[in-house]
C-alpha cells in the first residue's frame, strides 16, 4: 500500500469531514501543494482553484510572506489574551486597518475565529444594542431563503437552506426567513429589488417591529448560488430597517476584503450596515480568523454602558496574536498589489467570458460581481426549471479537465437550478482566468449534450 492509500485508509477510519457521508468520499481529492491560483494533488495532477479554497484564499496559495509573518509572531509571543485589561499589537494594528477600509460609519472590531462565529457574535451584538436602548423585546433575526450564514446553532437557524436543518432541528426560536432578491421571481415588477426588499418589511410587520433586532444579509449570496441583488434592493432594505428601528447586519464573510472589487461590498450600492460579519479573506485562509465590525452607534452603546450591563461576550482566541499578524500582512499584500482594483477588472473579464456560455441550452443564468460568479444550469431555459443533478456531472468533467469549481445543488422549492460557483484568487493570472470558461464549456457539453 503506497503512502496516499495509507493516508486515505486512515482518513476513512479517523476523520469526520464537514457535510460528511461516506458515499461522497470514495475518491477524495488529496491536495498536497498550491502556488498562486493552482493546486496539485497526490497523483501529480494540476487544477485551477476555481473557488479560492472555500471562497477564502484571496491572495493566492504559497505566499511565503504570510508564513513568515506567522513564524515571526510565534517567536515573539504565540498567544496572549485579548480579554479586557490586556491587549497585543497585531490585534490592535489589524483592527485599525480594517476600520480604515470599512464603511464610513465603522468604529471598532471584535475578533472571532470563523464566519459562523462572527454571525453568532453579530446576533449578540444586535440583541445587546437593543437591551442597552431599553428595548429588550427586540430579539428576532430576519434572514433570506438560500442564504448561508454558517451551521452553528443560531447561524444554522439563519441559514436559509433546508438541507442544513433536517438532521439538527429544531431551529432556534426567533429566526425568520423570507424570499431572496432573485430577479426572475419578480418578473413583471418594474423594481424587482424593491419587491424583494418589501418582503422583508412584511416579515418585520408580521413579527412586530418591536420584536425584531436585525436583518442579516449577504451582499451577494455566495453558497446560495452567487445571487446578485438588483441595484434597488439594498438601498430599499436600509430604508426599511431605519424606518422600523431594525439593525442591518452585512454578512461579508465571503464578500469582504476585495472579493467583489471593493473592500466591502455594500459600497456598490451606497449602503452602510450597522454590523459587518467577516472572516475568510481577512487572512486569505492561511489561519482561522474572523470578526465583527461595529458601527459608531453600536460601538457607542458598548462604550457607554454601565458596569452592570457590560458586553459579556468573549472567546479565548479573540484577537489571537499570530492570526492577527497574518491578517495584517495579508491586508498589506492586498493593498500593495492593488488586488481590490484587480478583482473589479478581472471579474469583469471572467464574467464576460462566462456570458459566452449562454448559447448552451442548459444555461439559465450567468451572474456575478467582481471575482465571484455563478452559472445556473436548467432543464428548460424558458420556465427556468432546474436541471437537478447536472451540476455534479459538470463538476466531475471540469475536474478531469483541470478546474476545481464548486456546485450549489439546486432545489425545486423555491426553484433554483444547480449553480456552478466560481471565485478564483484575486491574483489569478489573465491567461489562467481565460481558461475557466473554455474548460466549463467542454465540461457542460460533455455532461449535458
């Protein structure tokens, strides 16, 4: 038995994977090396990393600068508590950087270790804020169908994908899900974004505005199928939240740190949230780190609270010095290499190449913003009937041709087709980027024609 076979045997015996079922793990990809936008497996094959790992390796693989930053910080001090009464320089400097690149109303950062933890923390920030404002009944959270906010218990309850609920219910009380801003469902509506946002307002009114703490929304729904909102959606949603005294949480776990061609994505529509959840791109996945950006009004509530109403939220690894040192160096790379601007330019190039796939009869939609694109597969272009199962075949064919994408399985209710999700590293070379539509065309033709 060779080394890879021994490794896979141990894997089957000892490791429980995310989204685990053994039928899906009969021939796993064993990645042993990565450079830039390319991955190499144990058999020597090379692949374009079409999803930047899991939407997170923004600066690309193999960046020795990030390894050096981790090593240097470990040699100084590997761990130091950031609980009140103590601090460390990497956490302070990274928080300062993030606020500088955030929204104009951004004030301060609380660090976590992952996106789900960031969203869990955002829910607590929202509830805390309303308790400080002497409105303790405002506890409910509104999210959208197809949204992904993580799968810890409260985050799972906000996630709008039934597959994640089935074996772990019941959900946490007080979470409400509404229709997402998926434009074709609002056919005939002159303002599809307003129609979708008004669905949120109806939910607020039905629940009672005095009971709703926050609305959480991804600027672009990532794992839900790269759903880009109509331009009117977020301005209308911000106005609705303001009118009903509801906080707006931007889940920018995927969209933050340049992914869409801006440091944070709601800037595309001139909207500022009250809280921002982030993770993934803050370290480009080199170490686990996430956080919450608090707006000025939320931060003021924390800073001016009486001692007996202090912000009693904590985590051992909040502000971990090594993770923050890597995050700081990662942000410096994004700045110095102009990767935010590059994501905007190269994202337009990638989307234009993918648009050429529309001549294939199984393509129901091509959408994206920055280096974040989705190709929806359908069985009937006119009715948008999902082509369920086609995405898995396309993924296999793409992998054989040297591209590693991710498929968002479709659903019949509400209808959305299998969607090929793409989010390559922001640093992906032009020639590599141009190969992605070519490989996908061949993979789709081989799978569906």
